[in-house]
């Protein structure tokens, strides 16, 4: 993606990428945050991230689990089998509660700042 961005900038600026590299470096780039689903729990249970962050859940249990948004504030996952992942990007500040619809005692919270 970065290479395509720089190539497009090089074409637009007659082969000079200096300005585009500076613009690319100025764009916020947040690393994805990981949540593990294991032993019928989300870990960490509460995660605080900056806006624009991608959060990735990985099911490490033998049982299927979901990541279900309380209040439909983000798209919920399908049932995740062992080692399957689900990811979503949180763009707006707020508190996002979620749970496993199969095992409702499993709950978690994403706090986006």
C-alpha cells in the first residue's frame, strides 16, 4: 500500500517523492491491538486505544466464540472456531462494550480515545 502511494505521488509530482514521503510519514499509523479469546475470557478484558486503531481478536479456545457488539456500535463477528480471527477498526472515540453471544458471561470493553 505504501509503495503504491509513493508511486502515485511520484507520477503526480514528476518523479519526485520527497513531498509524498513527508505526507505519508505525517499520516497517523496505529499498530493493530490484539485480544486473545482463551479459557472462556477476553484478554485483556478492557483495552484503551487511539481512534483509528484496528483491533484483532483471536480465538484460542476449542469452543467457538463471537465478538458481539452491545448496542450494535460495530459489526459483530461470526462464530470463530479455534485459531480464527476477527478484526475491526475503531474510528470514533467512545466506549464499545462487547460479549460472546454463545457464552454471554464473556464480556469486554474497548475504550477509544
